[in-house]
């Protein structure tokens, strides 16, 4: 095979290297940590997919030996699924390995995997001509779901295609429903309200097919809690089951904490996280959940102020979480700084933390988020309105469309609309110069 033919063959493969998964370095680190927190318990149907995606992420980060190792783990995991048979589960993995070896200049190894793919495809043609294998559809869907929130509907479509060809794969149908729920979360409020009834019906059907999926059960309760249904007894019953299961970000614990938050039971969310942490004191994911539960109590519970001991516990947990997620801790550091600021005796510490974060070389999305948060800190904690406006302007002018950018623009529009701030004219001129200002 000539070099041109080989390149053409590589580009036609279905694998992580051809799925347009470009993103920022900080997002890659965050996703790497997220995949670790899913866990690698035996029986996890997504284990091979986790290893495949970890291999790709580590390659993109420049950790080549780690990438090799994860792709090898994926191969071994998929072989176990097929009783050592080179079946369609391996299509994406072999594609990844062909690309990896090609990028490393190991052409003979790359050709070897291309040949293995040819043999595999001859032995296991797709069940529908000109269609992807259902296993490939499922892995592509799972990857898009994890990698890019903007591609959730595309992910749901791939899951649907996989289920159509293999309806017995209950986990694929469950994942399709969870993707759709996630898409609803990022939609506007009116659309979300209209979709809730349909989503509850989808979840009801999925739970009938997948009754042991506690994460799905927790999502169901969260949607129903938002509709003000009486689900507290069901939540308490689910809590007992979750606490008996292995630790994983898919155990349902974080979603059940959100249920308690929705019910204004902040203490229940804290108690759940602390119970889990007592059973598994070294699990960083549970420390992250515990820190989050205290953050909610700290910032959102208007009925009672946190005690000194609670403030101390909250800060201690956040400090530990920052150290446990060193490569994806920016938002956690912001939370910690805000906690110091509102604790009554840490305003200088918060300011020092923000100054250190502002000096870092950050991706546009992270920089935008940091400017927006610092603007709010300046407004509400330091009462420095003019400087706050300046940082909202800094956030808004970064050419990265996001909810955070719109939040800063909205704040500037409110200030400009009131007409009482001495920066009104400057803000109005700034807003008029922003790209797309005609629609502001």
C-alpha cells in the first residue's frame, strides 16, 4: 500500500482520530479526570470505551507511552467481551492504534492494524449495508456525549442507530435517554418545561428495561423533584442502595445530592456525602461530592447561616479537592476563593488567590470564566463596582461564545439600561463595538 493509499485508508476509519474531537488542553485534563472518576470496576460495559478515550486524550496531551498503555488496555478489554474473537467491538480501537503508530512514524505497525481491520470487516460485516456497526455507533455516541456538550443530539442519534440494530443492548438505550436529559438541561427554560413530560415518559420506559441502574433512577427523581412531585421517601430509599454500591461518578450519588438540593434539604445532601466518605475515606470523587454539598449549603441556603465548624469543614474539603485535581482545579479554586471571601475572615486570602489565578496563561474559555467570577467577587464581596464592570467587559470581549460571556453582557446591559452608573457611556460604546452588537 502506497503512502497516499495508507493515508486515505486512515482518514476513512471510524475512530477518535477522525471524529473531530479538537478541544482545549484544559478541557482534555478535565475530561481525563472525569473518566478516572467513572471507575474501572469489572462488569462496567463502558470500560473499553473509557480506555480508548483515555488513550486518545493522553496522545493529545503528549503523553505517548500512557496513550499506548490505554489503547492496549482497551484491546484487552474488548477481547474479553468477544471471548478473544476479533469482533466489531475492536473496530474503533484498531483504528486508534493504526493512527497512533502512523503519527509516531511506525508505518509497519500502522499497516498491521489496517490489515487487521480489513480481516475483521470481512469476517464481521455490518448488519445493515453501508451502515456502521452498532458497536461503533455506540462508542461514537458515548465519546461525543463525553467530549462535547454541543453534540448531545448527534450522540443520541448514534445511540438510536445502535439500538435499532441491537435492541437487546439495554445500556445503549439507557444512555440515549440520559443524553436527551442532558440536552434538555442546556436548553432554554420554556423548551425545558415543554420537554419534561416527554422525558419523564422516556425515563419511565428506560427504568422498566434497566431497573438496576441507580444513576437513571436518580435522574428520574431529579426531574420529578423539579416538577414538585412528592419523592422524598423514594429518595431516601435510593440513598440506601447507592451507599451499598461501588464508588463511581455513575453511582447516582451526585445526582441524588441534587435531588436533596432541589427539595431544599441541604443538610441531607451533606449527610449523604459524608456517609459515603466515611465508608470510602480515600476516594477523591466522594471528597469532591462532599465539598460540593457544603458549597450549596454555604452559598444557596438562605434560611440559616453556616456555623464556624461547617465553614471550616467546607474550606478544608475544598483545599483537599484542589490538591487532588491539580490539572483541572481552576473552577474548584474559584469556589475556594469565594468561600474564603464569604467566610467573614478570608477576604485578603480570596483576593490573593484571584490575583494568582489571573496571572496564569489560560485558554480563552477558562480566562472568560475567571474574569466573570472575579467581576462578581469585586461587585458583591469587595463592593468595587467600577472594577467589576471592567472585568465583565474583559469577559465579554473574549471571542468565545458561551453562557458565561452572555452573563457578563447581560450584566453590562443592566448597568447601562439603568443610566445611573458613571461608566454608562463607556459601557454603551463597548457593547456597540462587540461582534453581533446589532442583536444586543
